[in-house]
C-alpha cells in the first residue's frame, strides 16, 4: 500500500470523528443511505442540530448527499476513513524495521557471549 | 488493504531466535532497548524506564536533519508488567520533562486521543520466542474509547467490504 496521507485532511477526519453523535450517524450510514429525518430518529435532538453534525461530516468528506431528490438522502463516503486506517498501517514498516534490527543485535550479542564462553 | 483487527491497530508476530528472558531485556533494559528501537538513521540518546505497573518511561529519539539534529520525546506509563511474558505501556508525544501537551496545543480537537498503547506478549517455544506486538491507536481505558472502538469496528467492516468491490 502506498497511499500518501494528507495531514490536514486527516486532522479534519479525526475532528469529525471526535464526537459521539457523529460517530453514531456514520455507524448508521454504514448500514445504508438515509434521510436527515431518518438519521435524527434515534437522537433526542432537533433537526437543525442533526443537520449541523451532518454538515461537519460533509465538509470532512465522510458524507455525500444526493443532489436530485428533494430530501437529499445521505450516504457514507469511506475514502477519508481509509486514510485513518492508513495512518495506523504507517506504523507497521517502522516496527518491522525495528524488529529486524533487534534480530541483528541479538545475533551479535549471542555471538559475543558464545565467544566468551569458549575462552 | 485492511488487516485483521481494528483500523487503529498494528499487530506484528515474530519468532525471535533468543530465549524469552533475553527478548524481555530488549524491551526493558535501556541499554539493550537503545540498540534496536530507533528507526533508520535515528539514535536513542535517552531511555528512562521504571518498569513496574504505574512506573513511567521517557524516551528520546534523535534524527539528523539538514538543519542539525532534531530531538523528539515520548513518555508513557507501564500498565502491565509480567516478567518474560507480557508488557503493556502507553506512549504520548511529550517534552523532555515528560509533559504531554493538550490535544488543542497540537491543533487537534478536545477529546482527541493522543495516547497510543504498545502491548508485547512473549512465549517461549523451545529456546526461541514467539513475540506478538500490538500497537493500538486508542487505549481501551482512555476517555470515549468504547465509542471509538464501536464506531471504528463497524466502519472497518464497511471499508473492507467497500475495498473488495
């Protein structure tokens, strides 16, 4: 995987995710598209309040809205989330390289020990 | 592209050609730790480790840049210490005194997790050691962790399905 990571965009994704209502909205959308009314149902919040959260998600590129229908259904766009995943995966090569060095270092260490043992 | 487990964790399993007691020292003895931990081109000039539950750690990583050496500091706390078997510690970016900046100081929203967790499990297999290292983006007992875990879990499944399309 060679996805390059746009740090600003990643911060925006995290900012959008750093709210439990917005995470719940995304989890709901992961099951399929929904209208704002449908998304508002499980929450004790006004429609404008929910709309505000959806706007934040839209700006972060996590939610796209239909243009044609009057009720403009919301859908999840997972592209920014793939970057979050890439962010975690970025640590993998760092750790792999570290463990390669641990192997080399252990080899040296045990060779020295064995050498001393034979004296 | 999505690995097993959560979207915010990296898990690596290795068979290390050394006894578990020696591999344990690689993680807990500062002199040994300095020898392998730094990424390519980096050195570890400082590694302070109070290896007991609740004990703190402070690690300095130094990289050479065209503008001279750059130092990065990381602090953390030991959560689990079972000699030769299991080590869990947290890690946060800090200053040289181990002070961790608030998320807002790093341009991140309040409540954004800034601490990661490293878990190391060792198992002796006839003189060699099976080592499983898990680096988790959001420790389970950090504020809001349950919500994050649930949302990320669902979303990871969704992304996996999406990537297969």
